[in-house]
C-alpha cells in the first residue's frame, strides 16, 4: 500500500458510516503463492506452484498471486469471524476496463489478455460463477462512476481520488534479476541513434537510414531534421521491459530513454515519442531522463524484488510526488499519476566496473476520460514545468535514487500502469 493509504481509506469509510475491519496481511502477501500453468505453451490442465511474491519478477504472475492471496486471506477472516461462507458475498468495485483488459467473458470472450486484474483472477471467476460476487459498477467506466458518486452525494475528495491499482505498489516496481537484452537490442539502438541525430545521420548513407526514412513522410523527415539540428539528443534502449498494448493485443517489451544536453523542449520530445514506437515495434514506452545528458547507456540492472527496503523507497517517492501535485492545485487536471521504481542505475564509469546498486524513478502523469485510451500530461501545457521540476528535486533526495524519468507515452502503445 501507499504511505498512509490504509489509514485514509479506513477514515473515509468510517465517515460514511461503514463499519470497517482492517486486516494487516502484509506477511501473507509477501510470502503468497498461487498455482499457474506449467508454461504458456502447455495446454494441459497440469499446474505448478509459483515462486513467492517477494521472489517473482513476471508481472502477470505477480498480479495472479496478489488476487488469489486476497481471496485466501478473506476466507481465513470469514472463518475467524465465525461467518457462514455460503452467506458471505464479495463486493468489488470492478469497472468495465478491468474486465476488458483481463479478457473476461463478462466483457468479451475473444479479447487478448492485456493484464490480469486482481479482481478477475481464476479464484474470483469461480466465486462469480457461484453467484458470490457483487459488482454494481462492472458496466461503467471511471468517468461514469465519478458522475454516479456525485449524484449520490459522496464527498468530492473521494469522488475525485486518483485510482490506485488493486495490486498496489507491487506492479509499480519493475522487478528484475537480469537485464532484458534480446538479439534485436543492438540494431534497435542503431535505429534510435539515427532518429536522435537525424540531421547528422542523413549525411552518411546507411541501409538502416533508408529503412527509417521509409517509415516517415517527407513532412516528418523535415520536422525531425529541424529538431535534431536545434537540440542535442540521444536515445537508447534500457534493459527492462514493460507491459503495453498494440492493436488489441498485449505487448511486453523495451523502454526507450531519451536524454538531452539542454533543458527539455517538450513539444519536440513528444514528436519523437510518437515516432519511435511506430518505427520500432519492439518499443512500447518512451521516457525522458532528467539531468545531464547520459554518456553511457546501461546494459545491466540492479537486482530488484518486492522486499521491504525496495517498497519503502517507492512508497516515499510516491508520497513526495503526490504531495507536490496536491499542493500545486493540479491534481484534478491529471487522471492518474503512477510513480514507478525501475532497476536502473545510471552515471557509472564502465572502466571502474562499478556494480549496479541504485534504482531510478519514473513519473507517469496520465490524462484520460475512460482509461481505455489516454495521453501523457505535457509539462508547460497540461501541468506547469515547475511542478514536475519540484517532484524531480524531492525524489532525488531519497537515498538510493540514481535518476528521475518522465513517461511521455500515450495509451496505446503504453498501458496506464507499467505492469
């Protein structure tokens, strides 16, 4: 959970006259497991036991463990309270996008799974079939739910709260024990170099240059030529992968990082962000890296799992960023602002062979009406640059943080959350 999140939710519900029993099940989730198919290719009913949540790196497996552990903990509490299981119902705030992205038959039996939502795991589906799940909002999108809340006279601070995912901060930490580098890594990096320094690249004919040009119109080439003549940029792959959506299908692929010698020119960067995933289909997310221009792209990661120290780092970064957004008065202009912790340690001299031990934070400001599609908030347009700069300064003060990045990706090709 976020810093003070449980306390705030409990107080809000008590004010509405709802009796709340709060269960601290941190240990149960930390060591939670579930049953999974033997492999993605295996179509037999055989199952395997997953790793514990605190040792799991796969985002789909993390979501399934959390969803199923939630049901197991709820069943234990039902027993402790001497309630009859057949008389207990599970009430959930499931929304339409949750069911669509989980490829639930409640929404569509033919959709591709983008990500499993904690409120639509196998155990939840079993309860649903037994008629044990109450979901009054399952046919609505977030904007419609907010309209319903206001109609019902709920407090505005509750109605306008930013959504917080059921799996919590677990899916805002990119867990990894090794870098993600496939055989297309080097070639994609070469394409990114051509794009980031297009004005110089066009003077040196290259087979990759022709491929890049064939993906752009004459107007786009002209604009890219102008941008790269005015700004000193570099773009490169980072050895991690995140969940995205391309077409109606799930993608799980590279993140591209952009850094610049000068202060960011956001309109130019946004043009590049739209261009890159269109040319490089193995990239589903593009971020800007604050600070001095990156000299050495990284090819390793800081081993990262859902441990207490890692969670504390993200909890503090999230707390600082949301406090600043709230104080700025722009919280209502942003639909959601996930803060993500990545296993990336920049600014290490390769000659000194310094190990990767720090992590970097991503700010993801997202604007949408229905959460099916959306855009990033452009600094200087949707949100003041000073607000973002203040977030960067405060997050950088947290021990163990290497750099702060800004996610500039629309949905699609990136999902709202990174996992």
